[in-house]
């Protein structure tokens, strides 16, 4: 039986914490995107802990804006923010683990949930950047072939660390193509236009 993970806060409380420290709509949307991806994988891999996975995804960059001038503090300052809001040590650890490639003092991913966050967080940003360049502006008609082209083009979304994505896939024991396909599917599962897009395709 899977261990029950306790975040120490509700989803609404987690969003309030994120919004208290981040005011750019892009950062709030990114948090919700990663939340959706984490929930998607939790339903397959650890359904009893979907809420915890989701809250980890939502809060993974909670200190991002306030660390803008000191990027080395990213995920370090998050600990106090989450603790003061009632978050548990396991929530803090999971959030911090996705920054461990950049700060060796932070915990390395160990749980499957932490490895998924590590692998998918940067990748969602690359997918999002690629999708907005498409005529449809939709992830629903996006595919692995298109993602691989953007991944190989280091000038595109240059801030996305490709090595982190590769490392994340290795942690999970997945090929890159599998990570790409599954993350696209995850984002498609909660895309706001998924129902409309499906109806449009069915009508053709």
C-alpha cells in the first residue's frame, strides 16, 4: 500500500501562497500547468496521493519572483514560505528537489513524484513556448516530432535547460521520446480547448 503523503495545506491554501509571492500571470499559469501535469501522472502512478502531487507542482516555483535578483536562492527561500503557511517537511523536500541540479545542498529526487517533477517542469515550459508559435495556439495538435525539433534548437526557448530534461528522463528510466509523449498527453488532458478541439476534429 502506498504511503499517504500530507502537504499540510489544501489546494486553495497552496494557490493563495503562490499568489501572495508571485504576481505575474505567467508564473501563476506555469504553477497551474505543472500542477495539472503532476496530477495526471499521479492518477496513473500514485492515485491515493494525487492532491499532494498537485500541490507540489503548484508550489514548485513559489519563491521564483522574489529570488529574481538572487537565482541561487531559488528553492532555498521556498522552505520558509511553505513552512510558515503550514506546509510539511515532505512538501518542502519535494519542492526543493527539482532544483538539486543547480544547488547541490538541496535534496536529490528520490520518490517517483519528485523524479516526475524534475523531469517535466522545464519540459512544460518548452512545450508551452512551442505551442504559442503554432497557428492553433493549442497543445491538442502538438506532437513529439515537433517537440524534438524545438528541443534540438538551443536558440529556441534558450532558458529551458535541456540537460535537466535529459537527466530527469534518465532518473525515471524513460527514453526522451517517452517523456515527450507522456508530458504532451498530460498537458492535453487539461488543455482549456480540449473539448472544443475534439468536436472540431470529429466534424471533419
